C-alpha cells in the first residue's frame, strides 16, 4: 500500500507492539517515515487511535466481530462514513478533505 503513496505524505506512524509491525524498518527506510512504538499497556500514548477504535465499534465493527465473514464492501462503507465526519482536530474538516489537500489527481488515480 505504501508504494502507491507519495513519500513524505506521512511524517510518522505510531505502532503498538504487535508482530504485524515487525517489518517496520523497511517501511521507515523506504518511505522516509519516523516510526515510534507505544509502550505496552499504555493506550493513552495512542489516544486518537483508541478514540477512533471506540467510534468504529459503536458504528458497525464491534470488537468481537469475525472479520472472516465481513465483505470488503462493508468495510469500505464503514471507512467512508468515518472519513467523511468533520473533526475538531482538523479544524472541522473531514479526514478525506485533508488527505485530498495533499495529493494531486495523478497520485489519487494511482491510489484508487
């Protein structure tokens, strides 16, 4: 996924300590992104992520959901709803609006 994204679109990423992030050095080096890890058992270090997870659980993706039975269309619809909600932290703009401010049409066509 990162190969289709322009370098320097993301400045940093904060991961938790899951094994799914074991390839972090390659991502950091190839994309020139600073990668940080939250301390185990400290969700407060990833507060925006934890808040987003809570909202996702309230709006269609409960924690106990079996993702093997979920369609891509359903995941895309939940994602679309979340990305079109204005956020105070983005000066009441949507995440999608902010993202589109940083990519041109050529880049966008490669991502779709």
